[in-house]
């Protein structure tokens, strides 16, 4: 079911079983799973996917062609930038949904009290390229002040065996906290830890973490664990 979060002021409550509006200090946020169906649409015109998306918010989505990089699209009208090769989007426009599709990579929603939102697709390559820092910088270019972030379901270290060469590269980039072991004792990458480090370096505050491993969860799609081509969505917008 849609993960719901309500974050504001000093109080934080989390209800991952609720369906309905979720507030991130003024922005609306949705994290979907299997129950809402596949949100990916490679053709750009699948009526079934279109109906699923309308059920979340009936406005044109900015859904990107994600390429594991750090390019950020600035959205000035609903649906602008849809299909562009990029891994993040930002906007200060009400009613313009920014969407991230994922099946193990980290979907991150951003909001600033200055009325600026962002969404980022953060796999290990995108993190290495600086997608979090680029997203926060683009938000600040639109007038964002304090930037808050929410991390959706993504693969966790216990399921993320990783090659030593790539892992050493990421340790050099993010520090030793991203080095981990999977459930079998093999070298692993801690994706949520890298997200937290990237946010801290960008002076953004993580205020909510779903704490769900997509590879372990039967409620989410996973490419790494099950080679599933379907995708769940993170959608964030200003009402």
C-alpha cells in the first residue's frame, strides 16, 4: 500500500500502511509498492499505467528517463521534462508532480520551507556522481532554504553484495560507513548510509526513512533480488 508520512514541526509520525495524502512539511509525497501496480511506462502511452498514476495525482507527471547520473531538470509547468535523460527534478510550481521510479535504487523526496521541491533517483552510480548534491544545489538556485528529505524503500546492505573494486571506490567517496557485509558475510554496499552521508554533505536533513529493503520486502519490486522489470514510484508535489 502507499506509504504515508506526516512530518512537520517537532512531531513526526509514520504510518506505512495508510493510503491517502502524506505531508512532508507542506509537500505531498507518495511511495508506492506492488499493491498500486507497476508505475513504469516505456511506451509513454500505456493507459493502464496512466490510470494508476492518475489515482495518485491527476496531473501530468515529470517522470524521467533515469540514467544513473546527476543531471537535474528544472520544472516550470506540470509534466515538463518528462522522458528526459536525468535522475532528478526540482520545481517551485504548485501542482507539478515530480516522479522517481525505482526497484532497488533509492527514491528521495525533498522539500524546502521556501516552497521548493525535488526528487532524486539515487543508485550507487548516481550517488558517486553527486546526484544528491546536484539536486539540493538546484533547489537552492530556486530559493530553497532549509532542505528536508525523505528516503523511500530501497535495497539494504544485507541483500546488496558488491564488488570490491567498486566498493573501494565508494568508500573513498563516502567513507568507511558505506562498507558492509551481506547476510552471507560477503562484501556489501550500504546504500541508505551513502544517502545519509550525501544529504549531510549537501546540508540537507533526512527527516524520514521508510526503513524497507526492496529485496526483502514482498510488497515491493526488486531487480537485484528477483530480476523484476516493474517499478514502484515516489511522487512529490506542492498542493
